[in-house]
C-alpha cells in the first residue's frame, strides 16, 4: 500500500470519528440561563458534522480510486 493510499485511509478514519463526535455533540447540547447560546452551538456542531462527513467521504473515494 502506497503512502498516499495510507494517508487517505487515515484521513478517512479520523474524519469519520470527528463526524461521530460532532453528531453526539449536536444531539446532546443543552443550555439554560440568561445568555443561552446552545442553539448556536447545536447548529455549529451540525455544520461541523456535515463538513467532516463530506471530507471523510471524499477521502474514502480517493482511497478506493488509488491502485
């Protein structure tokens, strides 16, 4: 396996783990009080999860394409 292929595989795994963490973050964020910013934090977590998932998918596609 070439270095480039290993790099794409490692990138895919890391981004996949970050996607899972961001989804858990978005699903469990709760807040209360005077200045509640939990809605903003939830949206940021969902956007991060989408971005990490997209990069993970692209890295996996590149991993499969390289021979």
